């Protein structure tokens, strides 16, 4: 993995986590049916995306260190 490709992958993974986090915060502020329907799903999705982001970051660090 080239350095620039690794940076792009890390940026995409981080942005995905940030987007889901912002949507989750919006659902909490909005409340009502939307929050009831989506808050747990968004939290689960955020945790999965955070795990994926950590895996991507660790892979980029491992490959760039070789």
C-alpha cells in the first residue's frame, strides 16, 4: 500500500465514523420516533465502523513500517 493510498483509506474510515456519529447526535437531539427507531442501530454501526477504522489504521502502519 502506498503512503497516499493509506492516507486516503484512513481518511475514508475516519470520515465514515464521524458521519455516523453526527447522524447519531442529530437523532438524539431530534428525539421522537426517529431516535427510537435509529439510535441503537446507529450506535452499533458506529462501533463496527470504529473497529474497521482501527483495523485500517493498524494495517497502514504495519505496511508502511515494512
